[in-house]
């Protein structure tokens, strides 16, 4: 069995999610927009899933909008807000490209980050105070997808509410669901983006929340589903599975954070002890336990990942969206990490299927691979 250390890219589906979606792939296959009894069964399932997801997030069910993934949810909020209200969007330089590219598209300002990958609050305040910039949306991620940094969302929200009370505050919480209680994030912001495959659900299903008093222009027009906010036939199996996965994630979060926190520290410390020179990118007390990001001098990420893959250890150098091209990490660059260290970056991410045996084997394999490459 491979050692899967790439949960931040995609988690294995939870069994409860697989079982939840099975009937809607087999017997309850009708379009929920229909008028007959079979369609009503599908619509009831979507409504119940909406209620469950709203409960886990801490919002009203009417504020939940189903999308095709986290990227669409980010795009729908940011571009939808600027198209309806004018102005530009603002984000940090360490955001996921689903947010960063949207902000660049609006020609909005990019805020710097701290050395640990969190948004620079002083820089953010200067941007928000600049009345020459018409800002309609501010987007800040709750947890960085590459290095795991936890954003101080309460401080971000306070700045936005003070200086731009009419702007929509959006939170890309795609990496947060497994680690943070979303009920504590939701009251601080106007919009949240989630992606089901990051917490044990299927790919191709996302969630966007939008507070009742906020409006954005829909990106997808058509049949008027989701109260005209996102048209398109509902992915009923995916939506039902997403709700089941989020329900399980929410119920297990406290115990899993504690369990995986222990394993995370073991993995980090074990590798550092064996390889000697290694840079832990973000201290454990400032990141979620699911992401262990390290940089190794004298090592190329591409060669390291090749050796790990040969040994059936799955990891990545950066975000899954960028690692295939082995392009330099924009997150690490924003944090001020040197190019020599960026070239030797390794992201190991753990989750609900990770075991002690996985950690023990990963320590041996990663350490051996680093030492082997340095010996060359």
C-alpha cells in the first residue's frame, strides 16, 4: 500500500460519502427540477444536504449555493461581486490561484505576506485606507493550501469592517474544513468557499455561501437553479456525498486534530533528526497539523519526488495545481524564501486515513531520499 501524504491535494473519499451517493447513482436518478415524485425525492435529498452543510458551516440554508468546486466558488464570489458592484478585488500574494488570478483579472492590489505565509495586516490596512482604490471584495484564505498557515481571520475582518464596510469579505476555506470549526469563521465573513474532495467527499462538488444581505452577479446562467445564483442541473450524488463527508468531518474534527497533531510532529521531527539540515517552513503552532512543509538545501524537488514515488510515497512540491509543471512556488516566493530553498521544497499533507505506520515509513523513505540526493 502506498503512503499517501497528499491530502491537501485531494483526500480519499470517506466510506459514508460513498454509501450516501450510491442510491443517487442507481435508483434515485431523476432531475430534481422535475415535477414528478421521483424528481421530488431527488430535490428532497438536495434540500436535506443543504440543511446539513449549513449546520456545519454555521449559516442559514438559504445562504448555501452548490457549485462545481472550490475554484468556481471563489470565481463566482470575486468576479460576481466586481461585475455587479464595480471596483476591484484585493487578496494576499499567497492565495490559491483560483483567487489570485481573479484579483489580477480585476487589476486589484495584491497584499504582501509575512514570513510564515499569513497576510500582512499592516499592508492590508494601508490598501483598505487608500480611497483612490474602489474595493468591492476582499478575499483571504483561512488556511494556506501549500504551507498550512492559519490566517487570523478575526483581525482581517476587523480591518475590512472598519475601513471598507460595504465590501464583500470572502474566505477561501477549501483547506480549512478538516482543521477549523467553520462556525467560528462564518460569522466573520460574507462568503465562504469549500470543495468536497478536500474533506472526504467527491471531486466536482463545491459550496459557496453568501450572506443574505449580499448580492453578486451569477457567472453561470441558464435554468435558474440555486435561486438564480448558479444555474445548472444539480449534481445530486455529489451534493449528498459532500454533506455526508462534511458531517463526518465536523463530528470527528476535535479528535482528528489531536491525533494528527501528534503524527505531524513525529513526521517533522523524525525527518529533521535524520537529515540534519532541513528548514521547516512554518512553525507548528502557526499552521494546521495536516500540512508539513519543509525545504532541503542541495536537493531538487523534482528528483526528490521521483525517489519518493519509486518508494510508493505520495507527496508534492507545491499546490497540486502547480506541481505538475514544477513551476516555482508563488507562495514561498511571497514569504521571502530563497530560491535555493524553494528548489528543494516538499509538502507532506496528512488526513483521516493516515496511520502511525505511514508516518514511520515516510520518515525513513524521505530521509533516505534526501541523503541519497545530497550524496550525489
